[in-house]
């Protein structure tokens, strides 16, 4: 694609990066076949190719409008198009640039701005946890639209003493997962303990930054990234931590991009690169021990595995995760369109509920054809979103492995 950037964009860091990405696009249209929003809306401007044209026009001097902003907002940032693209277009980075530039030039309505600000701050507020517990206590009385966002409370169970393990890893504290689904962190700690690895959460680390980054607060997101690096850095430096383990693929995808987002920060660029080198999804840690665990697990659980977009398109870990689950003894049920987004996409399901629900129901319909006993995934957002539309249990795979290990231990005891 030929480009002619406007003077204000030419020779800037963002302009140069965007220009290099744009020039790789060859207009082939393969991306439209795998774009969830294009499949739902049928609008070329709601496809990656259409959004690329919009961003190109803005960078070449066209004035962005609220329509431009709307089409960029409606992108799920699933990066399915990157998996499909034969030219290696880094669409995810391009749409980040486009959104930043458009948001600086197109003011949002006070209603939209307030909604985004409240959503961002509420998810990271110390009041989120007590509010979630209250919501769970009265869940049956809540309106359906609210109840979809409030998962049923489940006991996290007791945690083992992991300090004696020679192998130690860090976990991300996160923002909403400890309050919404504390069983995921607890299960991760117990499963890692079962293979001889101690996991702990570093004080001072918090949200990965994804929420702020995708809600018009990229500077705030960068500050969160730096805060996490500062919290991890002393433990990384002493060499006693072999990995930073992620059990939410959305967080893992974001943290693995810290080096990219902080590449122009002289104080953090190298630190970010060193941190990224340690980041592992929990599946990457458990995979080498699958056969050992399988001897302690029941065989034949019929499961459907929904690979989150942040796992399969951002990190390329779908094959490893599916092989791990098969090695652990799950009977994985195939279903159509496994590559498509379920519609969760962080805050997307709150801001674009109609599209999100269409994608959710489409995904659940495909999964239901296989008749699984449980739906497995690897990201809290996908788990909650899918569970809101089905009676089939939707769990993080590490939760189910943990439950099975504890059940077998109880039988033997």
C-alpha cells in the first residue's frame, strides 16, 4: 500500500511505525473472512481492511469524525486478522495508533466519556471487591443485563505452603479476577504446587494495564506497566524467580507487549524486555508435566476448549494448550469457528453489548453441537461472558484440573 503521510505525522515515532505497517498491506481482503465484526455487521468499514483505510486517511491528513471513531471502537482487537494475513500486517499495533490519534481529535460525548471513565476506574477501585461480593449475594434479584456480569461465588479453598519449593514463580495480582473468580488463582497455585513449583504474588503489582489502554487512557496504562515492572524488578534481579506466570490470557498478552509499549522509555525499555522474557502462560509451565498429572486424573471428561483470542491470535498458544488438555485426559469436542472471538474482549461486551451477545450466542451454538460436559477456556473475560449464556459449566481449565486432583486425593485419603 502506498502512503503519503501528512506533515504532522511524518518523521514521528507513531507516524513511522504506522507507515511501515500500512505499507505491508496488499489489499487482499483475506482479513475480512475472519473478522467477527465484519461477519456480524457486513460493513467494509467494520473489517480490518476498512479500518486500515480509515487510519491511512487520517494519517494522510483527512479529518477524523465520530463515524471514524465508531468503526475503530467496534474492533474487538482479537487479531484474528493477523493470524490470517499473508503479509504479516501488525494490525493490532496499527489500530492502537489509530485510536490514540482519533481520540485526541474527536471529542466523545459527556455520556460516553463518563461511561468509559467510570468503567475503567470501577474495575481498579478497592471498592470493586466488596461491590462484587454484594452483587453475588443478591445475584438472583439483579436485572439480567447486570447479572450477566456477576458470576456465582465459589469457594477458593485452602492454599498450600509453597515457600519450600526450590522453583519459584510470580503471579500477576490483576484487577477483577481475585474478586470475580478467586478460584482461578487458587487453582493455579495448587496445580503448580502439585508439580513442585511455588507461586506467589508480588506486593505492589496490580492491573496489567489492558483496561486503561483500551479505554482511552493509554498514558495511565503505561504508568500501570511501569508500576508492575517496579514491583517485579527486585525479585527478577535476584534470579530466584524463573517465570512470571499468567492465568488470564488477556493479561498475558498485554504483559508480553510491555517491551513494545515502553520501547521509547529509556528508563524502562530494557527492564520491560527482561520482564517479557520471563512471562509464561500457565499452560506453558504445566505442559511438560501433563503425563505425570494424568496418572492422578480421571479420563474421559467431555470438554470443549474455547481458546481466547489473546491466547491463540496474540500469543500463538492454542496448539500447545489443546495438546496439554488432550495429554491430561480430556476428550476435546471439536466445534466450528473456533478461531472466532466470543465477543467478550475486555470491556467490549459492556460498551458494545449487541455485537458481543451475537458473537457469544454464535459461539455457544457451535459448542453445544458437540454436547460437552464442560466448556474450558483460559481467560476470565471469556469465561464469564460465555457462562452468561449457557447452563453448561464454563471454567478455566486449571480450575477443572485442580478440582479433579483434589477429588482424587480425597478418595485416596
